[in-house]
C-alpha cells in the first residue's frame, strides 16, 4: 500500500490530489486557497492541504507524479516555433521563459516542495492522466475512454480502452489539430477569455440559430472514421499564443466582437454572434459524436468515460447520451487540467500496486469548513449571528419567500461545479429572481443559465438516470408540464443542466424538507463566487461574499449570518 500525490501546474487551474492505499483522500485546486481564478502556479497550498487531510508528512509519500511529460512538451513547443519561423520569432523569448524557467524544472521543484528524494518524483503522459482520472474514478470494470482538450505534450484527442487496471491507447490526434483549440479560437472571436470563457459560449449558443454551420465547417474537416483536421490558415495558435485565430477567420465570419460592453441579444449584432456560437456548438457536437462512434467501434465497450477540458461541454455530453450508443457514461467532474492531478495520482497508485479506488460518488474532497472562524469574523463585522436547530427548515422557508441564500457545509467541492457544499440557492420558478442573481450578485451576462438541483426520484426531467447528473456534467430535457415551475433553471431550448442529489448529499436535507412541505424538491443552485473569483473555500471567504454581495443570508452549517437590519 502506498501514498501517492498527483500534481498539475504551470498551464492553468493547477491542483493536487492525494491517493492513499488506492483511495482518493483529497483533491484541491490551487485557486480555492490562493483566491486567484484558474491559478496556474505550483500548487503549494493545495499540496500542503492534501497532506494535512491525509494525516501524512511529505517524506512519507511513496511517489509524487506530475500530470504530463515536461521534456516532451518543451520539445513540441520548440519544434513548432522553428517550423513557424519567421512568424514565431517574437514568441521565442516568451516560450523559452515559460518552458525553461518553470516547467522544465518542475520535478525538482516538487521534490523540494514535498521533501522527498528526487527518485520518488516522476511523470505520466498528459492524456494518460486525463484517461485515468475518468476511468479509474468511474468504477466501471471496462469502458471506452475519450480524452479531448487543447493539447498535452503532442496529443490533443485520444481514445483509450480501459479494462480492470489496464489503460491502453487505441488512437490519437496530434497538435496542431485540436477540438479544444478550435473551440478556444471562436471563444476569443466572440470576445470571451480563452480557458475560462468557453462555458459562456455554450450558454450563448442556446440563444442563437446555427445559421453559420456551413462557414464554421470550413474551419474543420471531419472524416468518416471520426478523426478531424483543422483548416490551419484560419488559426494562429501554432504561431501566436496571444490570438488563437487568423484574420482570414474574420473574413469568413465577419468582425470579431470586442470584449468591452454588455450583451444585448435584441440587437442585430449580438444576435449574429449568438448564431455563430450556436453554429460552433453544432459542429463541436458533430465532431464529438463521430469520436464517440469510433470509440464504440474500436473498443466494443458499452460504457464511455470522458475527460479533458472539452468534456465539460454538458450539451455535447447530453447529445452523446441521447445517441443511445452507451449504456453508461461518466465524466470526470474536474475534467480539465485540474483533473490531471487526480489522474496522475491514480496512475501512480496503479504503478505502486494499489487496488482501484471506490467509484467517485462524492466530490467533497477539499478542506472542511471551520464554522467557528466564520462566526468570529461575522461578530467582529457586526453581522447578525443566529444558530438554528433545523437549518434545512429555515432555508426552505426563506427560499419559498423568494430570498437568495448561500449554503456552506463540510469540505468544498472538487471541480468547477458547486454541488451544495458551497452554493447559492433560490427558488427555481422565478425568472425575475434569476435575473437579479445574474445582474446584482454574479455580475455576469444575462444569458448565463442556472442549474436545478433535485432528488434522484424527480419526475420533472427526462433522462436523469445516468452517472453524469450527480455532477452537473450533462443536460436533460425538462418535461413540458414542469417548465413553468422551473422557468428560472430551464434553458431556452427546454433543457437544464440537472444535478441529482444522492441520499446524504449536501442538498438532500433541504430538498427533502421542501418535499415534506408539499413543494417540488428542486432549487436553483449556482456556485458561491463573484465575477472573476474562484468558488468560496473557507468560512472567511463566505463571510466576505455575504458582506460584498446582495444576498439575503448565509448558512454556515447550522448558523445563519445576515447583515444588520
């Protein structure tokens, strides 16, 4: 039996994960502790927190595994710079600084950070870490595994066959042909930040019509076997990391959208950008459906696991599920680079001969809430502090009264979705309330959707009986008779990114209380964070959010905090 630490760092969303005797003990993104959104730095805070939660010291680690091959990545970057000369001349200093200054020495840095001998620090391949994070966490005995992202060392897309403890790569697509970078280029074209704005594009797409599919299809060719290739003259990620698309893309689709200014989907210009987003989403789904079909053909399996940043496209995941090819589907809740830390730890545990982990059914893998510290800060700030005997009852009543409340309980979540441990909650029927949260609490675009959290026994949605809904990684149709009652959480296309709550889950007491009061066991659930901020981690973070945002109350387990009257 062994203790293995997995680490991802130096691109975006760095993280650490600890696996002890084959079981996942902790998994934490650095941003939650540093309070820097998508923090890419060496996750020193996350490493220390994981070790504390595991009750071990760094020297006791049997292995530390980095989530990608730093030397292979350096080689790919250098080769691409040489190939692109003279267009890449200005990129040499920046690339050398990034690769030689940090990434090349990351294994030595990890040895020093963890106080372990250098020979205990190793790496795995980037897409292997993604595949392991999905397959081993799924609990499936065998499955096809699809990993799709921007780029690892050289691979951008891979199909794997998982059987027992074995993971075998079946096929690969290499850089510069990348579905992740294809989506990123159009994310930038639409005026959103790359690596954090892709989910905004997905939300915008539901408001558009896919009338530019023909133009978008000129950017990517898809073969009958599911493979694809980008039309590289329209892209610049292989030449200029600052702007991922070329001027020819604007000649094809029209001028890019400036980042400044709010959105007005009643205007002709912004409706056009929504139509481009819808066309991008349609083409992305077509590519993923082709890859899904190829994965089924090449592995012969009935279950599919997904990881890589593109696997966070919940709408596409829903399309793959609806296709009927798969009897089970699991998406790693932290599908992006953060999840690579967990995958690296699981690869290391396998190499150490540890048993497979228990199926991932709960992502409360972060640092526990310290209610006492939150209460002490609240009292210093003059907030109203009240301990309640039945917090679920009080919370349910406030939600029924139209209030917006925050809930913080236990350990914070792993991945980008708030699943009840650090959530903002409200009634699911009131569209005006949804608009208030977007405008006055979250400070974000009006087209950004919210998710419903409900009990697994719900009859208000179709297709919730799968392994993705517990983690909000897919969408499901809202039944016609329920759409009025769920108006604030139903997308314009009649779907919702549903979270089904397991017995004992963080939101189960609230939902069961609502049901016992004669109401539908559904609430609007969104992450507890402000614009440009990571999701709240500590009780102090939560109190700071209450003070600076227009919400009606904050529940720290059985304590409710409110502003002075």
